[in-house]
């Protein structure tokens, strides 16, 4: 997982997402594809601290490499 000294989220970071309301971590299985018109996958949350693994770590990528800087902005 990526450590950020300044606390900013950047593209190419490896992160885990946690819901503060339920104290649960996002977990998913890319091998478990949902059959639908669009590409889709199931995800769930778990309150177990399973730590970083292939089901819980996300790699943040930029859609347009030429646009903006490396800091992720949302909201």
C-alpha cells in the first residue's frame, strides 16, 4: 500500500477503502463476473481486518494521462 507523507491521494497509489460508518473494508473478486449487458463485478464489505490482498487493494489510475496533475480530487 502507498504511504503519503502529506496525506494526499495520488494517481498510481495503491489503497484500501473503508467505510467509517460501518467500519468495514471494500472487498471484491474480479474472477466473479456478473452476466449483464455491461461489464460488472460484485463487491461487498467486511468488518474483518483482512489487510491488503488482491481482493481489497485498488490501484488508482488516471483516465487521461495528459490532463491535470497527479493529485486525485473529488467531491
